[in-house]
C-alpha cells in the first residue's frame, strides 16, 4: 500500500498566473518532496496493476514527469503526446480549443499499435481539452484508452463532460477557482 500523503500541503496556489483570473496549481512542490512524488507514483502503479495495460501515454510537459516513473515501474512503453512540431517522425495530430485560441498535440504513429490498452497521464485536468485531444489521437491509431490519471482535478471546469466515456482518476480535487 502507498503511504498516505496530503498533497494539498505541497501544492502552491498562485493567483493570476500565467494570466489574470487563473489560479495556478504548481506541482513543483510535489517534485521537491520525494515522499509526495512517491505517493503519486505508487498510487497510480497500485491502481492500474491489474488493468492489463500495454502502454502509458504522457502529456507534454508536466505529464511526462509523472508518467515516466509509472511506465518504468510498470515496465510499460511510454508514448509521448507532444506539442506541435517536436516529433520528427510521421504523426497523428489533433487541434483543440484553449480558453483563448487553440493548440495542437501529436503522437508518433509508430509508437501506438491497434488494440493496445493505454493509460493517459497528466499533472492536472482543467477543461479536459488536452486529454480529449490525446484520447482522440490514440483512438484514431486504433488503441483503447484504458483510463486517464492526473494528480490534480478541477471538476468545476466540467472536464467530466468533455471526457465523457473515459474512466478518470485524480489524487486531489479543487472545487472552486478560489479554494481559500
Ligand atoms: P486543459 O486542457 O484545460 O485540461 O489543461 C490542461 C493542461 O494545462 C494541464 O496539462 C495543466 O498542466 C495546464 N493547466 C491548466 N490549468 C491549470 C491551472 N489552473 N494550474 C496549473 N496548470 C494548469
């Protein structure tokens, strides 16, 4: 069993970052506390130990940090879902809407095989738009999204609607834009 850890004690909340009106949840406080980081990785490995996963997909960039030790510990391939233009091979891309504007993520075609069961990992789920784009790419490649795991969830942004049909797990949820 993973040792319990109260993640709220190490997640810094930064108002008006990176722009006015956004309360930014900073996961760097988790990374500098090894027992907090171990808790995140251990819970994920325990939760999906019997999920018969074939790969872990990691979202650029903070998702990489959490997904990498999970993939290593579970001896699974690690598939990078990258921001546009970073991958040299043939890719599958998805554009998606941001609060202001849009963004694109992509995955190497050769990194995903039809029929694979893949867990997607990110640091935080806000609107769910990035994860939805990642899930759509994996589906287009013929894989099955076995679940979505993130350290932090902001359910008041209604990501469960955007990600309807997917099994979602988070370690800590914040229920309003101004939790204090
Ligand atoms: P979204 O597509 O809206 O779910 O946004 C997801 C990505 O944006 C995550 O990978 C987070 O790293 C980042 N993000 C969005 N909102 C926040 C926030 N309030 N605090 C920290 N990171 C955020």
